[in-house]
C-alpha cells in the first residue's frame, strides 16, 4: 500500500538543504575510513564505500554474524544486520522501500543491527581516530546505549534514498533522529499522525545515550 505525505514545499526544500549541508560538513571534518560514519557518508553521496565494514572488526561466527555490512545489502536481504532488526521497524522499512522502488529509488542498508562486540569495536576505532571519547560519542554510541545493538536503528545508504525517506518516512513511522546523521532512522509509531519529533543535533544530546 502506498502511503503519502503532504509536507510543505518550504519544509521539503529545507530538508534537502539540511541533508546536503550535513553530508558536506561531515565530509569536511572526517578524514578516516575506520568507522561506518565515513561509509555512510560515501554511500549517501552515491560513492563507493565499504558498507560499514571496519578493519579489525571480527566476525568469527560467519560473514555478517556480528552485523558487519560489506556493501550492497538491501532491506529485503536475509543477513543479521537486517533480519535482527526490530520486526516493526523492518516491516516499515520494507513497505517504504516498495513504494520508493516505484520511483526507481533503491534502499541499501549501510548498517542495521550490530552485536555488542562489534559496536564496542566501532567505538574504540572512533576514539582512536577522533582523539577522545567525548568527540567519538558524537558519532558512535556504546554497546550499552546503541539503538543499533537493540535492533532499533538503521543507516540507509544512497543520497536519493536518504532524501526520499527523510521526506516520506514519517508516513511509515520512520524518523531521522540526529541532525548530524541524516542516514540514521528509527521507528516512531506515532509519526504518521503526529509527525516526527524534533531531531537532536547529535547523539550526545540524546538522553538515551547518557547511560
């Protein structure tokens, strides 16, 4: 079933500008490839990326068993990063992806569910790259607080897909949560009727990340 939203043209233009500006700004301040932030930016721009894989991240249980995404994964694939997402989140993503496909837009998953071990490795890598836990926390949460570990968050790759979902996602209950991560979406069931809540500037402003 196709769902429609009627955002104002000003809001659409504003969101397009915001997404583009955030991606460009993030590229300007991130020069590393060790954490999935850069991969998400690369795929959001339509550039080749590593799909969220991380040098040194172990996946001893088999390819993808820790939630590592090697690239080219969609919301319909049967890999742990996708299949271990919250069922309601996954259902909404697949419904949105079906509708977006009618406009020739393909949703790729840059990152979804992650194991606690993988999440901790990403945070360690971010600390090493950014120089402090405080700065790293703007991009990568701990395994105790990450919505990825609980299966409640997905990072969408592809600039057009990110833009489409940013504009149409509320109709499916899919909301952008952080201004500095326009590719990061979580399920907010009240969004179709009430709209998405205001975004946090970055995860350090999110009360859930204070644990």
